[in-house]
């Protein structure tokens, strides 16, 4: 970023609205989390997780020999993943220190996601997976106690099956009083042939091996926004054995798209119109392309569009006549047009949009623009694309939400985050109203529609109540 003319606190002072960080990160203090994991019955503590810390519960690159990396095509995972600014790193590890610095950073309220805890949901061993999530949730409950006016911790919810997810949601909300959750975005299911490296992605909606409707209903009943923050490093196309950046670029967007499409085509958004979802750290460009793709496919492969593709509608005789009249070097085969119509026909014709409950373009746009929001980092110059209604189908913009990503390598210095975000104003990428939505109102809307009481007790309680009332 260019050298800012204003500090974060000065920029915040110039705004007429709060700044809500909808996706900051803690860096778990490993010695303390280790104690929680051992207390939960994981004898090896955090070391048990480090042995299988990947998205699919497989051993990480760092723990393999060079020969095994090549043989198993182990993907190069993160290294030097945290800033070396001691004060910033300590702030990400000690919530009390972060709380004391929020005015300096220009942030009113921060929703704090895990770091290594994001991968707890991916553990293959059910006992380890459940106990690690339970330990993490106890850990953040205790570490953030008394800081809820400005910091909101997020509970880890594994989603290997809906009952497991519901058990942890109930514990996190009823026993611990946590009000925000992050769900495993998918389950990496292994095939039954025994190959430990062969897996397919269950996006929790379309074609899932489980019925996740009880989970979606529980989220609605509990007033929880369903947030997703898994990556797709290690999926096909992101499996370099040597280059982390190759694997990392677009990996959150890739996982978000898989889950969002699975939920849309699986009818989750249709059956649960009150469900609110957040797809984090992947930006919004993938979602714009997804929405455009939904509408294009609806027009061309929906019930009406398929009429133009039905092989039964092909005039085989006319086709053959035109080929014969314009054969050039072709050697026409009499009757090929009729035969082509027969061999390309199929009895397995379906309406891809039936479960999604789509009867018009407006139905698609409503689900995506009203029920979904999309986390964009401060330095993402394309976040404003969400507001480009000249190109986005429908009349409503999409909902980008500000995601600082503090605590991770993306943010070398915390005080630079708000000035980076403010460049949307300085460069004309967003107007003031759009910036307000990005930095505050979209998050207030989505959390508040899921749970009208979400912001009670926070420093933006009155502001949120007015916005939600409006």
C-alpha cells in the first residue's frame, strides 16, 4: 500500500459510522490451548493435531520427507504464516491486548476467528475432531471473558455429519454463551477403495451423503449466521509440492464457491429463507461470477432454455440437406441428422434448479444478494465490484463485508489495515454509502437479521438497533 496520509484512528474519527471487523483472527497461544486439549482428553495435546493439520486430516508437508512429498503429491502448506511484529503478534494472541488497541487500529468491534482452529473440523478421527473443537471453544470463551463489548469470539463447529455439528452448536451457545460460529465448509470424504489420498468434496448440500437440514434449522433457531472459512489448498489444481503461493491464491474462493453452489443447487437457501450465510476471505469476484453463472444457466439450461436444446426438436432432414449443399471436403452420410438426434437424446433429463426453488431470475438474485455476504480483505481492490449493479443481475448489490485478517501474514502491521480499506474511497472504487455498507452496515444487517440481539452489550448496540430498525 502507499504511505497513508492519515492514521487508522484519524480515519475512524472522520467516519460517521462504526468500523466492524467481520473477520479478524486470533493466533492461538499454543501452550494454553495445549492445556485445554489435554484437559479435554487429548493426551498428546496440540501435537496430536499437528500430525494431521491439513484440510482433509492428512499429514502436513512439513512432516514428510522429500521422497514422501513427491510420492504423495503433498501440497506445500503455509510457512512464515504470522507477522514478526512482536506487538501485533502478541495482540493476536492476547485478546486483552487487542481490546486495548482497537481505538489505535480504528476498529469499533471485531469478530475474531481461529487460526489453527480452522482446521480442527477437518480431522479424520472423530474423537480428536470433537474434542479439539470442544477444547478450542472452551479456550476462546475463557480468553475473551469480559471483553465482549468490543471483541466477539467465534466457536468452531465440525460438520462431518449434522449431529456432530448440532452437538457442538448446543454446547457452544447454551453452555458457553458464544454467539458466533464458523462451520467446516465441507467434508473431504474418502473413497472406499482404501486410497488415503483419494477424496471427494461433500459441500453439505447437493449430493451430500447426509441430510444437513437439521443443522440449518438449528442455526436459524439459535439465531446464528452460518459462516464458512475453509480453504481448498490440496484440491486438484492447488497441489504444488514446492510453491505455497500457487496453492494459496484463490483457495478460499474455491472452497467458498463449492459450498455456496452446493447449498444453492441443493435447495438449502430455498428451504431456509431465514438462514444467513457468510463466505469469508475469498473476496467477492468469485461470487459475482457465480451469480452471473446461475442466471446464465437458468436462462439456457432451465426448463425454458432446454427447449432449444432438446434433440427431439432437431430437423434431421433439413440438417442433412444443408450439409449436402455445403459439404465441401465433407463426405455426407444420408440420415446422419436423424441419427444424431437419436444418439444425443437421453431419458435422464432433470431440472437443475428444481431443488433451489427457482422460477425466475429474481428468485436467484434474491437468494444470493439477501441471504449471503462475502468477506473481502482490506487490500482487495475488487471488493467494490459487489456494487456494480450495471453488470450484476438484478437490481440489488451483493453484500461485501470488511475482513481485516489481522494475525496472519497478509497483515504485516495491524495499523495499516484501515488505511488500506480507506483506499476504496480515495481511489473512487466505492462511494461513501457503499463504504459504510462494506465497513459496517452489511455485517450489522446479516448478523442482526439472524439474531436481532447479536449486538446487545457491544459498543455499537445503539447504532445497530437503529440500522436494523430502519
